[in-house]
């Protein structure tokens, strides 16, 4: 991960562990699963029931064949909009509003003294959680609360697919002080349909900017939380 902090908060380790559990499960991540599990239990930011669910996920990731675990991750998070971990995918789709929203989020990170690694996108949930982990407890909870409606949508899509990773989204909603429950979401289109090009002069995409005369996607706007935290070399989580 690319974010580092010298001022841990109450749920710092938990947020970073949850970020790792949503990351691509390569050999390095799988090797550190026992440490991640220990960190969750030491911090105890989550209920015992939720920790038990996360234990089951960690066990599943550690015992299944590596190729199967990696393939499942790609199928779950990289194919289909409902379970996408890029938050603005759920808010702006492919519309022109997504670019300015990305810039705003980068500025929020930079105001806190945090900078993205090359190739990282600011709206990916793993990056968002790393940022939240650097903030004081009240600000981190409020920040998660602002994106709770998106977390609910992703949770609902994961529950629909009976995915073991649903417990990670449920844990995030717990930390936000929100009830983790499924909400009604429209069925996902087939992959070919979601990638279809729009008709000329008929909007930016089938799922992005609306056609003329239709409501436009909303944009999340928030006041950056400025801290005195400085970036120092080291490893997070």
C-alpha cells in the first residue's frame, strides 16, 4: 500500500486489514494472512460475530488453491459494475463528472500529506480505506459515513452473489455506524452490454452520463480534513 502514518487511530489496523482483504490475493498477501488476522483481534474494533466472519474469510483465502483464489477475485471485483471497488463507478459511471471527482479526492489526500503510488486510482476502495486509517477516529467514522450508501450497494451485490467478501463490506458499515443490510439494486447487465458504445450524440455511455433532459449523476463533495501528518517511509497495516 502507498499510505503511511505516524499517528495511529482506534481502528487504524482494522481499516488497513480490511483494505488488504479487498486487495488482489497474491502470494505476498496470502503469506501475511495470519498477521492480518492477529491485528484484527488485537484491536477489537469490530464485534465478535463480525470477527468470526472475517476469520472464516481469511481461512478460505489461506486454504484454497492460490490460482482459484486469484481467479475468484478477478471474477468477483473486475467483471461487473455491481461489485466494482472503484467507488465513482457507482456514482458517476463513465460520465465526465468522474474526472473532476478524482481530482477532488486526490486533493483531499494531499491535504493530509498523503500521495498515491504510480498507477493507483484515488477512488479504489482499498486506497480510500488507507486514507481513512490515517484520520482521527471521529473523522474516519464520518468519512466512512459519507460513502456508506455506496458500501451498501457493493454489499448487496456481494450478498446476491453469495460472496465470502461480503463480510468485509459489512465490517466497514459497522465502523461507519450504519446497519449492514442488503438494499434493492438493479440487476447487473451482461458484460458485453455494459461495455457497449453509446449511440452518437446520445450520452457518454450506457451507464454513464444521462441523455439530454435526464437527471445527471451526482458528485460527492466534501471538505478535506487537514492534518499535520507527514509521509514517512515504512509499511502500512
